[in-house]
């Protein structure tokens, strides 16, 4: 079964893949169950034969097993596959083990909209009345180019999945957004303007007389400060006293007392 994301677009019908849109053979709840058994029985990962056994399929070559795994993997994007190993992803974990109150609701909506056909129909009819079954079948076949013998199943899976994601009104006549849910935007985020590489230039200290002493600080004091040992190093008490005595003598030499003496 072809993956709709990889089908080239039909130039005569903008936005429609050349081979038409495809639909998962299984609905959202059935696909969530695939992720659920991997998460709860395999701790988040499992092999292909383990998954078939947990889902009660006699062989991994079963067509029903393969199409169900494809729905969970390629269509709803709830699991990933590498070789014969499967793992649940972040979207599935939001549904199966939510952290925030709306995680499960938003995860189901993300999974539903991950199916390109479903996302297109949702965008076309959100907030308005959707066609009856016959009208949806005509829409799927004539506009979205779903293979004729798959149209009936595609409509059924679409409506069931929309209801399971909380996007279908109770009378199944409108596509609505659940309270507190966030609908992912299909628009790409606006590109940020490129940043210019501006070299950071450190502010230079101010010096006087071409020397290396800051303005207002006597060079004798600067000379003494250079004799200080690095922080956190040992400094014998005798050396420390000598430094303090020299520092006090330097201050007495540079600054006069109140009587004007030196």
C-alpha cells in the first residue's frame, strides 16, 4: 500500500497526489491499541513476532497484521520501525501516559491529522456541516482520488477516527475542536531573519599616561596588587602581614591626613 506522503502530486489537480490519497485500513483506536501493547507488554519496544503474538495474529506475514501495523506506523505515526523492531514514539506516549491534562486529547488529534486525507477533509469542513455518507464517498472518490473500491472503507475509517479523536460532534454531522485541545497548524513557522555575525568586542579598560593602571589608581597601589597570589591559594600569615603593612605604608605615603601632614 503506497504511502501518501511519498506520492507525487497530480499536476492537473493541485495538492492531489498522482495516485490519489490513501486511507489506513484500521481506525485510530485500533492503531492506538498497537502502540498500547508495545508500551505495556514490551516496555516501549518489541520485535515483529512479539507484536503479532500480542495482537493475536498467527503469523507476521498476515495481511491483516501488516495493514494494521502500517496504519499505526505510516498513517497515524504512533510507532516507529527499524528492521523487525518496533517502538512507541512521543505522540503515542502522550496518549498512553499523559503528563499534562490535555496530552492525550492533543496526541489523538495529532495522530488523526497525520493522515493527509483526513487533514485535508478536516480543513475543508471544520466548523461546518459535513456531507452525508454518500456525499463523503463522492468527495473521496472524485476530489481526493481515493481508489473506488476503497472509498466506502475510507469514509468509515475517517468518521470513526474523527469521533475517537474527539473531533466529531455527537450527531456525527460536524467536525469540531474539543475543549482545551490545540489543533496543529499546517502552515510552516515563519522563518527568522538571518542573524549577522557581529564580532563581540570587549570594552577596554581605561588607562592613563600610556601605562596599564586604571584612571584614578596610583601606580604604586597597582604594583602592590600585582603581588597578590591567585585566589584560593595558600598565603602564609607572615607574607600576608608584610603585604598589609606595605599597603598601609603606601596609602600613608599617597594620601595626606586631615591636618595636612604626610
